[in-house]
């Protein structure tokens, strides 16, 4: 395993795909900080939505990992790397786990690249006090890493089973986009309050504020339970959680995410063990 990891990290530092994604995310982080600066100083927006900017890179995490994993692992098929490693005595389990660890590491480095770009531009422009506006930064960082692990397990499964890296990249991208859209829909649905405040016209024709009005969009009963289960399993929901205002970080969600990661890893290895590499 140690030799496989060493070889994988050697390839990682020489990977053009990896450095291209790192550069794009770093530039994106700087651009997001510029937009934050303009919104606060020029347009007068309050700086209470710092999490939206600082964790904006989480939206790109799935697509970035989908592309990187497909091309990094796919090269093992095109260059005959898997066959050669098995021929000299490496186990398929070691091959699978070494690639999974590499993908997780790359995902965390992608997040770090975004944060470095955001801080490099944001701190000189807005000062260190802007960091004090972050809402629950440590849980947000932890959940971002949890999402990285689950994303990596999913896209590693796809890439290890499909020897065509272009096809694996397309499938991974489609799944990543679907997960982001599903995560947004799930998070928005669960964020709907049970009661809301509305403007209504009274008998005299004047508008008045009505408080504690039942919200028709509020999820209740079985539907809410289903949404909560989806929220606990989708990596996109964990990635989006730090962006949401007043987001809760229940302890069962990391356990569910890690359990889902274990299921994906076991299923991926069992299928990879039966795959013909010739």
C-alpha cells in the first residue's frame, strides 16, 4: 500500500488535470472575494452572508472531483498500470484503496485552493475582521471534508469500473450536477418555516401584516422524513450546508455520510475484484 500511495502521489504532482483544477478553483476563490468586496463596499450589502462566499467552492467540489478522478484513474487503464501492478503482486484491494485515498486528498486540496484564493484576495480588501462574520466555520470545514470523502468514494467507484476515462468523466459530471440540483432542492425544502409572515388586504382595502400564517411549502410528516434521509445521504447536501444561513449540524449526519461512503467503497471493490483488466 505504501508503495502504491507513493506512486500515486508522484503522479498527482505531475498531473496537468490536477493543477488545472487547482488553478481554476484558486482563481474562482479570488473572484468570489472580489464580488464580496464589491457587494459590501459599493452596493452596501450587509456582510452577514460571509459563508455564502467563503464556502462557495463547495458547489464546484463534485464536478471537479468527477473530472479529476475519471482522468487520473482512467490513465491506469490506458497505460496498463493496473495490469502491471497486479502482475508484480499488488492486491486489488490495495489498488482500490490507494486510488480512493488519493482522490480524497485531491478533493481536500481543491477546497484548500479555493480558500487560499479567497483569503489572498479577501483579507487585504476586507480585513481579518471579515472572518469573524463566518457562521460556525469549524463545523462548516468539517462538513466540507465529509462531503469530499463521500464524493470521492462515489466517483472512485465509477472510474475504477469504467476503463473509458472520457465516458467516466461525462457520467461523473452528470451525476455531480444532478446531486447539486438535488441537494439544493432538498436543502431549500427543509429550510421552509412552518409559519410565515405575509401582507394581506383587509376589508377596508388597506394592507396589513399577518403573522404566524401556515406555510403551504412547509414539509411535514412522511415527506419531511424522506427529505431528511436524503439530506443525510447526499454529499451535495453536506457541501451546501455551510452555505445556508443558520444551518444545523446534527451529529448523525457525519455518521450517515461515512456509512454511505463505506457502502460505496465495499460495493466498488467487490465489482472491481471481478472486473477483467485484460
